[in-house]
C-alpha cells in the first residue's frame, strides 16, 4: 500500500473521531437533563467524547509523522436535529450512528493490514468504541418504555358544520 493511500485511510479515521455523533452531542447539542438516567447517559457521552478526542489526537500524531495536515471538517448538518433533547432519548440514535462509525473504522483497519502502527491504533480505537457502545446499550435497556399515546384526530372547521 502506498504512503498516500495509508495517509488517506488514517485521515478518514481521524475525521470519524473528530466528527462523531457523540462528540456533537457533548460539544454542540445542549441536551436537557431531567432525571438520573439523563445524567448517567450524559456522563457516558462525556466520557465517550473525551475518548474520541484522545483518539483524534493519536491519529493526528500519525498523520503528523507522515507530514500530512488533515483537511478541515465539521459535523454533518443533519446532527442538528438532535439539539435540545434529553440524553436518555438520544441513546438509541447514538447506538445506531456509532455502529455505523464502528463499521467504517473496521473497514479502515482491514485496509491498513500492511501498516502495523496505523492498524494497531485504529484497532485500539475500535476496541474502546465498542466498550462505550456496550455501556450505551445497557443504559438503553434501563430506559423506561413509554406507552404509545393514541393519535388525536383534529377536526377541521368544515367538520363542525
């Protein structure tokens, strides 16, 4: 594998760590904590986000050793639909989006098979992300299930005649 291809893969992993959904929640979404489950969920998100920053820095160190400056990136715009929600409500979207991020990281790790240092780091990132994902799943199981409310049909002004 060429150095350029390796750098591209490491940079992709760098951006996944930098722009993860969990980091968006902690840094930008301003979730509203109401109860103990919300506090536990947000504490998990904070720990997970901190781990993501460490992963980003470690991947950045590899890129620096390769004399590569990562391109600028930002969080996807669709993440903003999760602003101002309760952390316990965000558990399910976090699990779903993090599973996708883990899948991408797994593909990167496989592609980096010939580069032991980069592969080992990405594999370690995957291992830590799985740990946090399992914790999120356990919290999601603890979340009380709300009974669906019956749909309320509103009439129009014409229906009153």
